[in-house]
């Protein structure tokens, strides 16, 4: 099943209705079935803190060229990425709009499962994440919370710590991300 999203308001700009319809059409096709455009927006979830069975938490994947950028990581983000055939380790950077629980509850799963060697993991570099003040602290404590699990996988499964090491940035006003033309 494809992605679902909700359009709230579009300013009256020439061509805006066409753009809205194009985004809507793209949102219902799995990522691999969509044409290879320079820029794609995939609404992975638009849910609320209430755990509805037919809605996943807030998460939006932006594919810009060869960059896979995730905005928010709500409940079920890993399932939605995998459902759209996007390996979790393929996400180049995660951006948090704010630190409400419904926007970050999927982070531990994304961090840890994206580190696994299975087909849906394979993160080769650090877990890159940008967010408001408190993001670095949250990620430091998240790794500490799963330290026993991480240590077992490093020892028994010979994982390296790189893929589960956060590169967290508390953003300030100005340019936050400037890589590969994005």
C-alpha cells in the first residue's frame, strides 16, 4: 500500500493545484514504483500521539537527487520505510521539527535497526541527525539506554560501533544542511 498524506492549505499560486495533485499522485505509489525525479516527497505517516491502527506517526521522506532525508521519526517509521523498499541504513540524515514524543518515538528503532546487517539495515556511517536544542542530549542518552544491547552485538555479531554512533547537531538559525546540492 502506498503512502498517505493530508493537504491542509495551499496558497493561491499559479500552478499550485497542479503541484498539489502531482504530490498527491506520487504519495500513493511506493518509492521504487515512482519515476526517478530529482525531488520526491513521500509521506510515511501523518498520525498523532494517539496510536490509531490505520495511521503511522509523523514522518516524511524527501529524496533529493541521491540524498534520502527523513523529517521526523514517529511511530512506525521503520515499517513504513521498509514497506516502501527503503533500507533504513539508506537514510542520509534525519531532521527533527521538534522533540514531542510522537515525532521522535521511532528514533530508537531507526537507530538500532538501521545498524543491523540485514537487508533493511546496513548503515555504514554515523547516524546523522539534526534537531532543536536537546537533540544531542537525547541521542547521547538513547545510546546509553541501549548500551547493553549494543555491546552484545559488537562482541557476538562483530558489529562496529560506527553505524550506531549518533552525529547529532542542535540546530541554530542559518543553513543546517548543505551537501550534494541539497
